[in-house]
C-alpha cells in the first residue's frame, strides 16, 4: 500500500518561486527606498563601530594599567622565584 502525501512544504513553494503560496499576506517588494535613511543608517553603523573599537581599546589599556600598578606581595615573588618562572 503506497501512501502519497501532498507536497505542501513551504521550502518547496519557495524553491518554485511561489511567494503567495507561502505568505498569505504577500505584498510586492517595495520599490521606493529612502537614500537618506540608508546613508544615515550606514553612518550610524560606522560611528557605533568606531566607538566600540575605541571603548575596547580603553578597557584594554585600563586593564593593563590596573594590572601593572597593583603591588605584588613579596610572598608571590618568592613563590615565582621558587617555581623558577621567567616573568
């Protein structure tokens, strides 16, 4: 006995190019794109990227400064020399 299932997969409909079969409220693609909005969003993305890189650098320099200025107890130095680590 063969059971045949109807192919109602959304993926098959997308491959066939049938948008209306997949999306019930399918609208045609918008032709009008605001160039100003694209430019502003691109400028915002670049600005946020630059700010993020600068903040990451500031955090790294701050962490380096903090580590380099914390006094190391003598017991730690003795332990380092005992284990013969090259610091």
